[in-house]
């Protein structure tokens, strides 16, 4: 009989929260903020879905589908530049031709913009749907 591996769904909000708490470089008030990151992450993905924004999860969180034990304090998304206009709740702290950085209720988000041909190629050709605790998400 074949052995079946059952994996627990990754809770993105918990991963980000734990990475922040256990990063000793963070000052105590940053690491232990009152921001309930699991709920913030769920709200972010709900907003993306409600506003019809095409996105792809990449970076450290996406890697967790393949490598265990990776910690990251942010979420990395490939999106079209126009998507940023549909998300006024995100405070942008930096932006150039191919990247943007912002925060959403204390959650750090890096945006890789599809006007970069490489990011657009990844979005179109290297996509798989993974099931996370929050919902099913397109990832690289």
C-alpha cells in the first residue's frame, strides 16, 4: 500500500506573525504589536478577491509549499501596476518602475510589477494553485 503524506495547510498570517516575534532585530514594541496579523492577512486576500485583482504569491511564503521552516516578515505579490490604484488601503512607502513596497494594517507587502517582462513571464507561465489556511492562492 502506498503511503500518503498529509500536510497541514500553511497559515500565512501565523508565519508572518511568528517571524516578526522571533526576529531579535525587532524592538519589542514592533515584534509584539497589537496587530492581529492572521486576520490582517485574511482581510488582504479578501480585498484582492473582492476587487478582482489578479495576483500571484511569490517569495518566502510561496517557498513554504516546497521548503519547511522558512520565516519571512512580509508578503510578496506579483501584480499589475494598475492594481495598486484599486488598493487605497495600502500605504506605499516606495515605488519605482518594477517594484513597490507598502503596508496594510501593519503587514509589509512587496509588489513585483508586471510591467517588468520577467515578472509577467512568471505570472503567465509558472503558476500553480496551492491551498493555504486562508484560501487557495496562485503561487509561483
